[in-house]
C-alpha cells in the first residue's frame, strides 16, 4: 500500500482524505496554517509544508482551487514526480450530514432575507451546482452577495441573534488596498456550524467602481463585471423544494466569470482560471481604456 501525504486540512484536504483513506496509507498532512501544525486530523499528524522533506512517502496529493499555488510551493521542495493533483470530479465536499445542514441553512437564510426585505443573490460555483441539479453541499462554500454595505453591517450585527448558538459568524475585514471600501471595513461574513464537515456560507458585497461592479478576492485581486449584468434585478430558481434568489442575468454573469461552457466539469480548476480577476492596477488600466 502506498504511503500518502495530503496537502491541506481545509475542505479540499478533508475531501481528498475521504476519497483516498480506504485505498492508501495516509501518513501525514501538511498545511501552511501555523495554528494547525503540530495538531492532528483523524489522528494523523499535521506538519508544516517545509517539513515534507523529512517525511517518508510515495506521493503528495492535493487539489482544490489553490492547487496551482500549492503545486508551485511543493516544486521548491520535492520532485514533480512525487506530486499528484486530483481532478475536480475526484473531489466532493459533500457528506450526508453536510447536505442536510446546507439545505436547511439556505432555506432559513432565504426566509430571513425575505422577512427583512433585503436583496441577495446566489452565485459562483454554488449557482453552477444548482444548475447542474446537484446539492449545494458539493462545493466548498456557498457564495451569497448583497448590494449595499449597510446590508453587510446589518447582517454582521443581527445574524448571530437570529441564527443562535448552533452557528458561528466569522468576519473578515478589508486590509490594505481595496477597490472601494476602506481599511477595517467588513469584507465578508462566513457562517459555519459545529459539524465535523461544517457548512460554509460566505456573504460578500459588490461595489460600484466606475463602469463595473467589483468585489475583493482573497489574494489581493478583484472580480469585476460590467454593470449591465446587474441591471436586470433578480429572479428565483427552484432548489430542493424551495427557491433562491439569483441575478436575472445569471447566465451572462457565469459566462463572464467561467466562459460559455461553465456547466461542464473541468478537469482542473484553480484560482488562475477565473476570466475576470484583476489586480487594482489592471483594473485601473481597463477603466482607462474605456
């Protein structure tokens, strides 16, 4: 039986573990998060990525949206022949309990948004999963967006009382150079629960920026979309016996982000494959050319 190291203990790493644990001997995890190093996941030690050179293994397996960055980091430490990158079809974030919990929180959140009369929309990989006829739990996180910063502040203040102790809210804040918002303002709200394979609902915000709608990505770049995509308002799509809000022009939104074949499952997809990610300088240059 081959000895395997898995890169990452986040949603992708845990999904890889579930996919491989019955076929291979998982000897270790490696992770860039110093808070996880020296701890265990499923009784398996978690080491720093740099410590991989001291481990005895046949292959390091990795996957998920940061696969390109992870592979580049490993290539400075081990031979390329020792690295295995899993295809998208081989990684599922869903478990039975995660599916039930994800569907329930989405039903609850949609009802809450209707009750407080706040616009929101489902998008990105979660929307693609819905259009494919899959559960939202098959993706690592479900992305929802609101259209006003005041809405984001309201949700950060009121959602903990509404959801109760079963759920935890984590707030991420703008740090440094942002497209519109200032340092210290809320960037994103993440909702999780206490399951071992917890749900992750990310609530973000699109800002108007010249002729575009933009939102901050996690690596200092920005997603951008033409304003016209947002001007049609919202519609409702059926999901698991209830409905969720989406942009009326959701097809144009997804094509602008992923390309015309967004419903096809790619062999691999990383953060570098998005079609509409720009640095702030690139965004400014794009605006200047208009």
